[in-house]
């Protein structure tokens, strides 16, 4: 029963996202392409503002973290050095009856097809997740390149250029956001496991003896980002400590969110040791670019790396699942229109529209348009003068607009408007001159 409700909730979130132009499958008119998703007019501002909040929190508000925007395609040696070409693979198996393909570690019962129940499954085969392409006009092995599978590798490669340019000394971090590509065997749960997705990563370079303190520091900082900046309730988040660690790592922990389909990883905080820097040194033979010189001991050493790595699309999905709500009784009382109100309780700072201007009549344009122009300077706004006011509230509730401002015929005389709060549905009459400051305080 619980599973049924959860599956239902997930399909409602997916339906809402398409209906309101938030997220929908890529190439929809061709039947879509598995694992690829487009963000529509109401999805773009959501994703961008989450990214901007992350960038401000991780880079702009700190002296010791700087930014980078590298290319998606790098020298293929980068991915040999990182181990991706040889080892970035999942074990897959095919059902010989229904022809479906699975990741072996995702099978509930080993050797049994979850779809048709058959035990006629192929032997597990390793499948590399790197997306391949060719650079230049010749399509042969010599010209193979890879779309980056994670955004962090160029950070390691550019470490020294960035360090010198910014005159940073250890400890300091380099952050980057951008697209990553993985040829996932089984994309699923809407955008949760996609083949093209956005990552937001920060690699923090420090001395080995300080690394575990920084690991703890960043673990707490990242938890705060979700609870304080994005307002996710603590009881919907948990830490998952990795027991099996890579040989070079000293600690790894995931921050997970309780999605309708179960707990899922949002972010990993990893102690990566000196693995990446030493591998790039070995493959590039550029020791001076991968090491740091210590004035005291007069020796060079590889910095140890603490990584914070999250998926932007997963964070958006978390906000959508966490914010999705349907209420009934309250609706009738407050808006006297339809029975069920679908509402997205998004934090105002990431809502696609923050303030909607709703003139009660098209004749009020002369009053409403200047107000829109004024509020647009500070907020993401929308203007809607079609349909009943109840329907307009519904449309705004569905995309999570925290404040609707109604302009009516009294506004013309007394220069006041009504502000309606998405969550409480309470309405407050207010002087137009006080509106920007009031909304600023709230948003
Ligand atoms: N540099 C480390 C790294 O990439 P990861 O655990 O493979 O670590 C980090 O990925 C984050 O990227 C995950 O916590 C998740 O939020 C996101 N992510 C990974 N694979 C994804 C996929 N197929 N679709 C969407 N997000 C993904």
C-alpha cells in the first residue's frame, strides 16, 4: 500500500512537471530518449537559482574557494589517468525472455528478472559508462574522446594554473558546476538517474594531516546547505557512511533524501587522498603542476583532496518531491474554486516565479503593468490576466509562486493591492509603495 502511494506521488510529480513546463522528456514528439530531460520555462529558473545559491554558498561567500568552468571534452589521457577508461563500469545482465537489461547490483533477487520473473539471464558483463565521441573529421581510435563523466577531473588538471592565478595557498578549494555524461545502463526514477546531468563539485586541497578535520567541516557545511539554505527538513535527510572505501580514501559519506521511491543519494563527501593528483602526475609527467612546494621542509608534496560532489538535477527533484502537496478542505474555504489544490511549497528563493501580478480585469492594465515593471527589478515575476482569479491562483500554486498580488478597482483610488500567501492562502491589503520592501523581507 505504502509503495502504491509513493509510486502514485512520483507519477503526480512527473505529470505536474510536464503540465507546467518544469521538466519533460527530451525529444518528446519522437517518443523521448531514455535518460535525457529538458527543463522548460518554469524549470530553467528553478535549476539556475539552485545553482546560483550553491555557487554563492560555496564560492562567493568564501575567501578560500575559487571557480572554474572547464570544457566538457578534455584530453583523453585525463580519463585514463582518472581510471575511468579502464574501471568506470557497471555489471549488466539481460533477460533472455523479455529482453530487458539490468544493472546486476540493482536486481532484488540475483539471477531473477524483476520484470517477467524469468531466471534465464545472461552472465554478468562489464559495461563502461563513459560516453565516447570523435574529435575531428576522422572516426578512428586515434581520435576518440570522452564526454566528461564527472566535473572534478579538469579541476585536478588545472590545479596549478588556478593556484598561481589566484595566489591561493593550501588549504583552498576549486569549484565547478556543469554537465556530466554517463551511459547509464538503466536510467530511472525520472531525472534521478539520467545519462546527461548537472554536477556541482568542489575539490578542497589541503595537507594530509589536516584532511580529516576538513572532511568533517565540509560534511557539516553541506548538511547546512540543504537544511538552512534550501529548507529541507532534517528528518527527510540522512547520512550514509561508506564501509567499503577505495584503497586511497580515508572516509566517504553520502547525504541522502527520502524520495517517494526510497532513500537516494544527493551528494557524496569524499576523502580522495592524493590519488587524483598523483595519477595526473604519473600520466602527464608534469610533477611541478601536481605538487605543492613546502617552504619549511623545502620539499614538494601532493595535496590531499576533500571533495563535495552533488547532482543539481537530483537537488531539483528533491525540492519538487519535498514541495509537492495536494490539499482540499482549506482550498474551498479560502479560494472557493476547485476542490483539490496542487501546490509546490518551494523555498521562495528558488521558485520559478516569485511574485505574480494578477489584475482582476484586463481594464486594470494601466495600474498593473507599472507595478510589474517595478517588481521585475527585484524578483522573478509573472503577469496573468486571463481566467477566473481562482484558476490563476491554481496555476501559480502549481509552479510554487509564493506571492500573488491582485490589482482591483479599489487599487486605482487608494493605491493598495492584495497580497496572497501561497502556503497559508491568507490575504493582506497593502499600500503599493510598501510592496517591494515587504516582499524583499519575505523572499
Ligand atoms: N566526483 C565524484 C562523483 O562524481 P558520484 O557519486 O559518481 O561522485 C556525484 O556522483 C553526484 O552526482 C551524485 O551524488 C549524484 O547527485 C550525481 N549523479 C551521479 N550520477 C548521476 C546520474 N546518472 N543522474 C543524475 N545525477 C547523478
